[in-house]
C-alpha cells in the first residue's frame, strides 16, 4: 500500500502540473473572449447607428418623393399653360390673317386692328418679358438642384444597403464566436472532471478515491494521460483558430475597402473542417468514450462513476 500511495502521489503531481499548464493555456483564450465581447458590443452599436441612419434616409426619401410629385404637378401645369399659349397664338395668327385681308380698305383695316387689340390685349404687358425669363431661370435652377439631390440620395441608399448587408453577415460571425465560447466552457468542465478524478474536488472525494483505486490497477494511467494530451490538442486547435480570426480582423482594420473578402475569409476559417488528428476521442475514467467538443450535454463525473 505504501508503494501504491507513492505511485499515486507521483501520478497526482504529474496531473497537477498538467492542470496548471492547461489553465495557463485557457487564460489567453479568456482574454480573447473578452476582446470579442468588446468587438461584439461595438458591432451592435454600429448596427444600431445604421438602423437610425436607415430610418432617417427613409424619411428623406419620402420627402423627396413628395417634392418630386409636386414638381411633376407643376410640370403638368406648365405643359397645359404651354398648350394654352400655343392655342392663343394660333387664334392670333388667324385673326391677323383676316385683318391683313382688308389692307386695301383703310377704314376696315383700322376697325380690324382695334378689334384685334381688344380681343387679345387685356392688360399692360410691359414687364412680362423680364418676369417670364426670371421665372424660367428659377424653375430650371430648382429642377437641376432636385435632380442632383435625387442622384446623391440614390448613391447613398445603395451604399447604406451594402453596409446593412455586411452588418447582417456579421451576425453570423457573432454566432460562430458564441459557439467557440460554448466549446471553451466544455473544456473547462472536462478539466474540472479531471481535477475531481485525482481528488481535487472535495465534494466528490469518495468517487475520486474509487477512481484512483481503479487507475492504480492498470491501464487507466495511459488513458488519463491520453485524455490530457487530447484536451491540449483541442485547446491548441481552438487557439490557432482564434489567432487566425484576430489576424484577419487586424488586416481588415488596415484595409477597410475589402469587406466582402474579409467576411468570406472569416466564414471559411470558422467553417473549415477540423482534421481528424485535431478531433480527439476523449475517454472517461473507466474507458468509456466521451462526446466531442461542441456536443450539447457533456458527461459529468457522476455519470462516469455510475457507468
């Protein structure tokens, strides 16, 4: 028994050292998760700002539509006025032609000119020519201004639509980050189970002693060591994935003109299949296989003991 206790003490020392190493590996990931949370908050604030800008643009578009409608009504009125003027000119030409027919008779010609004046001239038209020219210039200026405004708003609306599309694609990336956080939580749970397996958890002391007795009997030492190595490989793979995402985001900060390429790269990096050597099969204290990282319900120490 003394010899077995010494062996168990050595084994416990090794496991303590490995647990400390795993905790050191987890700390950088916690910092990464904190940074991702800050980025998510910034993205949410930016998305809210885009929603407000979109609402303001919709109001501006509604106002421009009303202005456009009023301009169309004015254009219809101007066209009707033009048709009326053309009809009046035609009538004036007809009356003038009839008046010229009496050019050989001065008395009849005089009466025809007086009748023509009374028919077509109703008020003093001295300043009408200047006023009409000013009105036409102002109308042309306002029309040109409205056309430029409509063109600018169309460009701005297209740009904002693109920004909204990028925002909605960022939501999917946020979901992937949440999945990574859940996987990190599963890794922590497994480390806690391994701590309980070597007797670090006082609440499960009896179960831990039983498991240590079973470990001392033979093949379980290699299984636990293999499980620690597999956990280290899984943590290394997740750390590599997070570093790749950080690198791509930093590159995007220096080059903001290529949003679509950044989104495609991030989605490809997150959705890339993990090689088989990076997807270890974890074994429980009695040799039973544990579900991989990302499963909905990780096994507990109680489940391992009862099995």
